[in-house]
C-alpha cells in the first residue's frame, strides 16, 4: 500500500555571514514572497522554507500543490524525493517513487545516448538487468534512431529531452512527483508524450503535481494543498 505521511516537517536553509549586512536586508525583503526568517537550534539565521507542514496522502489521491512563487511547493517535492532532509518532523513515503522534477539528472553530455539510458535509469533505482529489458522500448519511443550511439553533445536540445523523457517515463511508479506538467519535443512527439503522461498518472497510486495552471490542477487532481510562506494554509 502506497502512502505519504508528513507531520510537522521543517526545512531550514541557513544564511551565513548575513547579519547586519546589506544582504540581510535583501533577505528580509525577499521573505515577503518566500519562506519566513527564523533561527535554528544553533542560533543561525535561516530561511524557513517549510514551516511545520503536515498532511497524509493515500492511494487514489491526485494532489495539486498551489501557491505563489517561493511558497514552498518545489521544496516540498524535493523533500518527498529525498533531496532535502527535514530539520525536524516526521516523513514516511511508502511505494516506488518516480520524480519528474529533473528528468536529465545524472545524464552526461559526453556519453552516448545508450550509456545515458543506463546512467539515468540507475539513478532511478533500476538494476542493469531491468534496464537491459527496457532498452529497445526506450530507443523506439525517443525516436532518435542512430543518434543513440553518438555522444549527447551532438544532440539538439529537443532530442536530449525526448531521450530523457523516454527514460523517465519507462517504469511503472506507485508515486509520481511533478513540478509542472511535462511538455517536450515537437508536435508529433508531444502528442504521444501527453498520452504516456496521462497513462502514467492514471496507473499511479499517488500523484503530487505542483503547478500555477489552475485548469490543469482541476483536471488532474482530486485534492488541493495550498502553501503560503512555507505553511499549509488549506487542504481541499
């Protein structure tokens, strides 16, 4: 059973060498749209990006994260992927997680497309035998043909994104985390990419999507969490 449970999550980003300086005044001004200023246990000035955030998600939840820029949406997604470790609080994420936050993470421009399939897929937690079985499908979906055997530095930006998308969406996930809806490639590729994204979301047990597109949130989500200055202000 897939679940996400968060209780009083706190994420602090320390600000070093800022007290009494112009940079500190700048931070104070920026706090109007980002996390709140606070002090941690060591009396360091920190930006509190998430401030005692609590929620519980179960199978079937399609959750939209909404809020202004700097409200904590992307930070929360990165906490759920394990990129950031909470300063305090409790987090349980149960189930296979696929992160769509940075689909080119781990890819090397000097390596071939084929080598990058292995690099990216290993970061996603797959074993070599599993990747071996997926190579043909990934290659076909990406549509980059013989370029698969050439270094990625020879690719156009569109080709690189098509390969990254094909890899990142090639496995079944229990939990999908997205920062905006992915849109990659030319018109033909976008059509089949959209179909694959729809199927991924349909088959996933939990989806968390951060977006400023309220129409998209209404279409894809059955629950909305609103963040403001790092705090959950409403769950609908």
